[in-house]
C-alpha cells in the first residue's frame, strides 16, 4: 500500500507542524523541527520518477521529474543550505501547501485503490490545486528571493575564475534565472498534467 504509507507519512508531518505551532505559538523553528522528515520524503519521491520511467504509474516522466526535482531543489539547495531563511513565512507557506497537497493526493490514490472514493476526496483532488498551486509557487519564489542576499554575500555554490577547470558558475544569477523561468515552467507542467 504505497499510497497509504505516503498519505500516513504526510499526515504525520502535517500533525507535527500543527502541534509545533500550537505549542510554540510561532512558526519560527518549524522548518528545523520537521526538516529530517521533510528531506526524507522529498528525496524518497525520486522513486515516483522511477515508477513513471518503468511504467508502474501512467504519468509523464518529464512532468514528474521536474516537479520532484524542483521540490528537492527547494529543500536541499535553498532551505537546508541557507539557514538564515528557514524562518521566513514563505518557507512555511510552501511547507503547508506541499503537506496539504500530498495528503490530498495520496488519500485520493489510497481510496481509489480500495474502490471506495469519497466524493470530498475526489473533489479536493481536482479543486484544491486552484488555490494550492499558485500559493505553493508563490512560497517557493518568495523563498528563493529571500535567499538571494545570502547567496550573493557568501558566493555559495559559485565557482569563480580562474580555476583549474576554467569554468565559472554564479549561483546567485542561476537563482534569478530559475525565478524567471519558474512561472512559465510551472504553467506548462500544469497544462500537460491536465
């Protein structure tokens, strides 16, 4: 019951987030408290790409690959790597959106496999995205934007000339390009999905 295990895991993550907020009264420190679980879930999602590639799931490998890789990028190369932005409201926004999205998606798959799909679950699966998708994109973009000053100041993940490879890479400008390409790419993925 692969879908049920993921539904359960995301539900546990959602409960942990709510519990943290109720106990602390703030979102500050929330990412740090759930980061190990989040990193595991998002990295483990690479299996979804493999499932598409070998035909277990009838979904586009490209669409799934881009969606999974963008989340892994947000978790590992933005939120994990730049500690200064972990308390930003935008991080909490994408965390909440991802959690609600995955709980909805995996509950849909679980009930569908059981041949007992409640109307609300089906309705939520095909309607929540109207609000969640733009909210998630906004959270991710605002988080990348919040990371820009730290990336520029530290030069993290950048490679300057001269070096033995005679190649340069500037992570700051890479993030700006990612931001400008984000909305068109996400729109194309949404159109291809439906």
